């Protein structure tokens, strides 16, 4: 075993990073074992995808591949019971969708979070892939019909068979725009381990039947770069290339990686490429007339007539987004997305200790939000409230650089430009109108 001799040993930073990854992965897999047991007791089948499936089958060292969340797949008929199980282990819904009924009919996943200090985020999938077009071609039992059972602790769960796991990983990589190196490495490791055992005809047949040949080919080509061994046999690759595709397949794949940055185009392309006129009309109605919770994402100030103003802000967003650099001149913070697409609150310029980072508003707790606070009044009564505005994306950390002070967040040390802004999981502060006295206030955040 290699021994680090001094604090300046160049291996020290690598070992520390590996230890952090291993610690996070082990913690998440221990929670997954407990969650799998709860699902087993409830009689609800549970499947894991991507990182968790790789940890159970391919990676021996927990520091090899970092997991940011758990990707769970639930059968369509079990979604309500699955949510009951998640809530029984302390998880809460942490994602605001366009409408309450948008999932599972039109959207493929719901986000749940458990824990405060080191939260575990779970993407609960009803379907394995995002573009709405694939809803009409991938059956509800996709990945389930040939699923394999694996043991975890004293419980069990399911993973896709090798062929369908490779289908999902390559298509997922292409749909998300080849944005993560670890996804490419997953594909290479999976192929190295299972290529000799795969039924390649089943792989091709499923890709063609589910209209996935175009994203699968794109994912294979992206992962193949720099990899010595063929991810799929040459004949299989050529067979996929010979599969007919149409303009809807091409447009769907071209738009999919741009969905987050171009929401209007996302809706329009979904409507153009998805078969089923009545299904598409229902989707358009839900997208054009979203619920109030979604509209608060566009306009966080509540007053008389706020909803029409929110709709105007939403409609004008394709033009007003070009003014963001101008507004950032007057703001100390901005929102960016990490490599997994999750929003983070960062400093847009240097902020000295003691300076106010920003003010936030609150509204009644709805159980479906990114950030919330528990405020206690002078009479000792606590109230769970939702943070409004972009400060709801503030992170939580055991070594925070900011704190709550009434309805504002204040820097507790100098924050450099582009640093992620974090607060402690528990802080002192009590709200009485706009004045602050002593009490307890805590932050719950969906990572």
C-alpha cells in the first residue's frame, strides 16, 4: 500500500478527492440498501440505473465513479405506492413541475430528497429517457421485461439486462449532449465487462423497435473516442447505421440537449415530433397553462394580479434572457448549472464579510420546493416556509460562507467571484416582521 510521507506529497490531493468520492458513494449505497428494503417490504419493484447500477455490478472501488444522485425506475402502476415508500423513509418532493398532473403523463421523472446535512437526491423515473417522442415508442415495461435481480445488503432490487443497460446509457449520453465524462466511462466499462456475453441481435432489435438507433449511435460514437476496444461489434454498429430514421428522429435528438436553455423550443419540438394528436394537444394545454407553483418560478413576487405578470415574464423570456448580463452588473449573485444540470447560486463578484448577499421572500410551505426555512416566532411557534426568488438555490455546507439574518443572506467571510454560496444546515435567527431575535432557523435544500 502506498504511504504518503509528507503534507506536500502530490498524491495527497488525489487521495483526499478519492476519499471524498468514496465516502459519498458508500453513504448513498447504504441509504439505497435501506430504501430497497422498504420497497421490498411494501411489495413494490425497484430498479436502479446509471451510477448505482454500475456500483453494484462493475466498479469494485467506491472512489472510481462519483454519484451525484440515485436514479430509480418505478413501474407505471406502482408510482403512488412508491411515493408512499419514499415518504415513509423521510424523503420529500423537491421539484416543481408545470402542473401537478404533468408527471407521469408528460414528464419522465420526479425528484425526491432525503436528509439535511448531506442530502441524497433521487430522480424517480417512470420512463428511462426524457424526450416526449420516446413515450409513444417505449412501452411501460421497457427495461423491466428482461430485468435482472441483484442483492444489496439484506434486500434486493433490479437492474436492466446488459443489452438494455447499454441501450439506455448510450441514448442517455446523446440526449444530454455528451456533457459528462463519467457517462462515457460507464459505457466503456460496461462494454468491457459484458460485450462477450451480450445478445447483440436483441440490442439492435430493441434500439429499432424503440426508435433509439439515432441516439444510441451518437452515444456509441461519443464514448468510443479514445477507447481502444470496440464498444459494440463492427457489424452491429453498421446495422444500426443502416436503420432508417426520419426528420422527427433527427430533430428530437438535436433539440434534446438544448431543452433546459430553450424551453419554448423544447415544447414546440416535442409537439412536432411526438405522434398522437390528442396526446400532443393535452401536452400543449399543460405547457401553455401551467400551475401556479410553476409560475412562481418565473415571477417570485406575490401581489394582486401577480399571475398575469408571471405569464408575461414567461412569454418574454426568449428576449429578456439577453438582458441577464446587464442585470448581473447590479446583482451580487447569479444562477449557473453544474455538470449534472442542477442550479447553483454563485457570487457574480467578490463579496466582503458582513455584506448582504441578497434578500428573499417567503410563502407557505407546499412540500414541493428547492429551498425552505423553518422560522420560529417570539411565542415559540415554528412555521415551515418556502424561500422565494433565486436565493432558494443557496447551497448547504458544514463549512458555510454565508448565514441567514432575518429575510436576508449575509456573507460571514470573503466570498470570491464564482464561489458557490452556502449556508449552514442550522443557524440562529428568528423572524418577527422584519426584525431578528434569537431562535432556530434551518435550511432544507434539494441538492
